[in-house]
C-alpha cells in the first residue's frame, strides 16, 4: 500500500486590516512547491468599495528583483472580487498554478471606507 506524503499547510497574512481608502499591494508569497492555494478575504466598514485581485509573477525575487506582476486570469478575465459597499468575505480556491509568486492587490474606489484582511493558505498532497 502506498502512502501519500502530506506537507503541513501554511497560513500567512498577506494584508492585515489595511485601510481601503487607498490602493494596497499585499505581501508577495512564494508558492512554488504547493499544489493548492487558498486566499481568504474579509472586509469591514461602512462603505467598502473597489476591486480585489490576484497577481502572479515568474521573475519576482524577494531579495533583489521586484519582478513583473500580471493579473491572474480565469477563462480570459482577471480574477477579481468587488466589495459591494457592505462588510463581507470571499474565498479564492486556486489549484495547480504555474507561477511561483502570488500577491493580492486592492484598487480603491472613490470614498471607500473599510479595512481589508487577506490570508493565504496552501497544501500539497
């Protein structure tokens, strides 16, 4: 009988209660050796507006190179979540990404009021 090696999942904050009054770039995370990545988003506030997206990079280097960040697309459209003016949350379940780096970005809308938190988790089986 064969056994599967299960690597313990990691969970790291990408964005921690950041003000949605201005645009945000989350912490880049290396996901090179993981098969499944999940991003949990939550936002609070009286009027959170704007667009939350995911970017990937092949050439980012945490020590020396900012790299080129490209929006992650699903079926030709950028993967985005748009808070609709009320507190809420979303979960992005990403499988078999080829890019080694990922980050969450937020583009503010006029007069947006709220805070954004994004947490990433990953596992390999």
